[in-house]
C-alpha cells in the first residue's frame, strides 16, 4: 500500500458501494467546512480523536496527512504527549510509536 492508497478492504468497499463511499466523503468535506477551525487545527484534532479512540490505522493516516500538510514531527508527537494525562500512558505511547512509524514509512518513498 502506498501512502496515498487506501487499505485494500476500503478500496473494495468503495468499489462495491460507491454511493455510500461518495456520501461518506461529502460528509467529511461538509463537517470540515462547518466551523471556524483552520486546516492545521482540524488535522491535529483528527489525530487526537484517532489517538483517543485507539485506532492505529487512523492515527497513522492522520499523521501522514498532517505531515504532508506541513505539520512538523514535533507537533504531531506533542499530540501524543498530550494524550498521556487524558487517554493514559499506554494509549499515548502506542500512538507516539504509530506516529513515528507513519512518518518513517512515508519518508521511505
């Protein structure tokens, strides 16, 4: 899987249910534009939500997207550090590892 590619199971779903996939993407665009947060803040919030939810794939995907949008490694890792006191050490440390792995994987290309 390339860094911009979707996991194969998601690609398969999008092919089988294009109307649902398109609606999902429209919803994502609509909520992104629904408030006053700038792009950087939205990306960091999405990363924090993924961290708090314990979603490895989402943490990695949001870290890669944020990094490509110009958010630094230090800023991404700070999100994980902030999670220590709210999500707990194990969740925050796992996310820190996932963020680092995502950044390393994306720099290999």
